[in-house]
């Protein structure tokens, strides 16, 4: 997984979107808000409006659904992001 130490907000947003796309493919029966909650993006009963994207990404990375070892989630996100610039 990509290190979030020097990641920009836009970098984190791109990684979050990729992870959500992966979840959509891996769990086609989940509704949109189920995806957000199950992947650790949306946390019930909290105001996340001003949460930084890097913090959201850390929440996703620490979420049990994202740490299942499912091969679709075991990605080198940094390498995948760098490939987009080519």
C-alpha cells in the first residue's frame, strides 16, 4: 500500500477511488453506502465533512474489509498511481 506520509490530497483521492472501484467489482451486491461504510470511508454517526483525504485513506487501510487479504485489495497503490502518469 502507498505510504501516506507525503501524499497529497489529490493522490489520496485517487487511491480511495481505485479502492472503491475494486470493492464495486469484488462485491457487486453491495449498495453504494454499504460500500462506503464497509470500506471505512463513511463512519456512522460522525461528521467527516472536513476530514482530510489522507485520513480517510488511513481509515480505509485499517478497515477489516480492506485488510481481508482478498487479492483484489492487495495492490501496490503507489505503483498503480505512478503508472497513470505515463
